[in-house]
């Protein structure tokens, strides 16, 4: 069993048990966004967190242990994503990436937005013309240092 096997097992068990990502997050005491990323193999769970997920989804001991191993981050199988929803994010960065970069640099100076000291919130925003996907990304600004 490897970490990809664990991810597939988690997805299968979650669906078969009718458990939502938000349910897992609540049991873990973290955001649904972080819990989902962790269960999909992008974050490391503590022993306590891994035990909770393991019990909730009836995972084998080996899977629970693998949830505690630092993952290889980056989960896209191709350089340009082929899944339509993920591709739209790729397209968003292609179209607006330079704008985001320019405006961050104008406001903060030369640096980057952290994806480590980071939070994300995804919610549904009702709209009479069709519901909206509301995404808030918040990352610490990390200035480049002079040395």
C-alpha cells in the first residue's frame, strides 16, 4: 500500500459511507478545506488526526500510518490539467496571474504569498442568476530579504 492507494481508499470509503468532507473536518477540528487536502494526500496528519480518520472510515492500520507520513505535494498528473474544474483554475492563473502579482507587489513590495502559512474558505453564494462559488485565499506575505 502507498499513499495514492490510501487516497483512493479514503475516497471510496467516504462515498460508500455517505460522509461529507465537512463531517471529517468537524471530527478533526479543522477546516473542510484542510481536511480535504489532507485526506487527498497533500497534508500530514498527526497520529490523533490519522486515528480519527481511520476509525471514521474503517481504514486498515497501514493506511492510518501512511496518513502520518509527509507527502509528496502536488497532485496533478499533467502539467496542464485536463479536469474541467481544475483547468479553470489553471486558466484563471494564466489570465489573472500577472494582475495578481502586480497588485500584490504594488501593495506589499517584492515577495510572495505563502501557501504554507495559508487558509482557504470555499462557500456557496446564492445568486438569482445562478449560484456563485465564493473562494477566499489568505496567505502570509513573505518579503524577499536583502543579504
